[in-house]
């Protein structure tokens, strides 16, 4: 599948053409690493949330979304998470992809130009229509949830 992508340079003089495009780290990777497009380093204090630009915009075909997910290494080593993950870039959105990062760690975390900050996963989705009924069919689970199947 080919997806159209472009660089967005918001401020005059910005150029992030040297940053890699999102790429798979291995042949079995589902997510593509995406890179921070910041001119100056950005520090995320413990408990803080910030928006990190990527300088990228994409055009997806209808029926596809781009999911934004945390990088496991940043999460386990530093407590840095992509908030609301998986976030969704809709197929009709043409603006810059920005990553919402939160610092749940105990130390400040510094993001520099070109740091890998999240992963992008392209996924298919279906549009549905609701069929309002009086009763739902029975299932072996029933209404059990929130730990009802055990720990």
C-alpha cells in the first residue's frame, strides 16, 4: 500500500527534510517510528503533557486510519507515553501529525530534534450502522466485565 506524505514547515525557515520518514525498524514491525520535528530541545517535566510536532501530513484512503502509539522503550525506561493512545489520524485529516506526550516518570525528559517519539500503525476500519433492538442475543459471558473472568 502506498500512502501520500508531505513535510509541513510551519514557521518560516523551518526545514525538517533531514529527518527520516516514518519507517519500520524490522521486517516484522507493525508500527513505524516517527521523529520529533523540534528546532530546540523540549523538556517534559514529571506530570506534564506536551504536543510534539512531526512536520508530517498524510493522505489516507477512506477506510483507513493512522494510529499513534507509545514506544515501549520510552514507556518502560522513562515513563513517557503517547497520551490517548492509540490516537487516531482520520483519513480526511490533512494537517500536521502531532504527538501528545505525557511524562509519568519521576525525572524530566528531554526531547531533541530527530528523537523517535512514537509509532504509527496504519489500520483498516469499517463504518457501521446501528440496529436498535429490544434484546441482545445471549452469550456465555453475559454482562460480566471489569475483572469478572478473573485476574
